C-alpha cells in the first residue's frame, strides 16, 4: 500500500451548532488510490467531503472533534483556497458550472489560482480535451446549454486545470444515463492510472463505485459501519443485499437480520 495521502481521524461535524451529522468518521486515502464513500442519501457522504475541502462553513457547519491530515499535515483549519493551492479540489454534487460562460471559459477558471504561463495553461487545456473529446466539440457553447453529462465533464475538467493531487468527487453519476456514467468512471480510472490523481468519491451507485475503486467505506447515519477492499465489499453478503439489491432467497429485512450486529459495531 502507498503512504496515506489523506487521513480523516474520528471527526464529528455539527450544523447550526445543534445538528450532529458525522459521528466519529475515520478513513484513509492512500497516495494514488481511489476510495469510495458509499451509502444512501443522507448518510453523511457529502458532509465528509466538505469537511475535507473546508466548505462546511458555507453550510453553517464545523468540525467539532477529530482532525484531518493531508500529506502528514493538519488541514481542517485551512481555507478552501489554501487546499486548492495544495492540490485538493472538490467537484461538487449537481454539476456546478458557470452557465453563462462557455465550456472553455469554465475550464480556464480552474487554473485561476495557479501561477502558470499561458503556454502551460494551453498545454493543460489540450490535456483536458484529450480526456474529454466531447468538450473540445462544445468548447464555444455556453455551459448552461450543454447536456448533463457534458456539464459533469466540464466540472471534472475544470478541477484538472488546477493540477490536483486529489479530487473529491461528489455523486458523479447523479441524474446521468448509464452510458455517460460509465464513460465518466472510465475517465476517472485513466486519470488515476495515467496522471496519478487520487480520488475520494461519494457515490450512491454502489455497484459502479466498487467496480472502479480500490477501497470503500460504507456510511449510515453519519457513521462508518463497514469498510474493506472493493472486491471484498462487492462479495460481502450484507452489501449484496442492502446496497446491491442481490438478496438471498428467504433473507430477512435489514432491521431484522443485521441491526444488532451493526449496532454493536458502532458502539465498539
């Protein structure tokens, strides 16, 4: 295993000073790894990503316990700008683009924080177009008038323009056709293997995420209830039943079958 690039150590997150959302979440992303955060809507996946990227304050949230380390240094008190400068970039859920700007203008905003020459930026732009040929065709189109898949590609491409070491990718499959989802995950794999970009991705599509991730953490109600290598999770009977929809005949429902064991795990 590679050395840890990111370590989240027992963090708790509270919104509006009263709402406890994350309860002792710990996870590790090795350098050059792809790690998936899995779980249903509301499990705490997006909050975990925002805690890492320091975007919680925009949602009136804060890390109240634990700490987060990146490359061996604490980062939970840094600003989002500081983190982007260090190579940590988040791609937000919902394909956020500047709708009134062209696709290429959106991509160029990703290089705004870098002190790079025009030649370097042009070279990086060509690299983005090589990974996303469809964006080259739509480079002069307003982003707000492109398809959902093209907007997601634009958001990922914009992150690449910052030359990140790690991308926090939030629900990349949301609202997209299966063919587009697979195309985006294939690009994630290429970026990881060819460019050495590490990924921490939050995803409800457990089957797709486990196909492309190295390791996974399953969150429920703000806690990590299970973790393991992607092949181990994909073959786990509980994961098959409750997250992949592959129940054994006669298996009881989740609450009847596994409530005690999972509750015991949370309290340990």
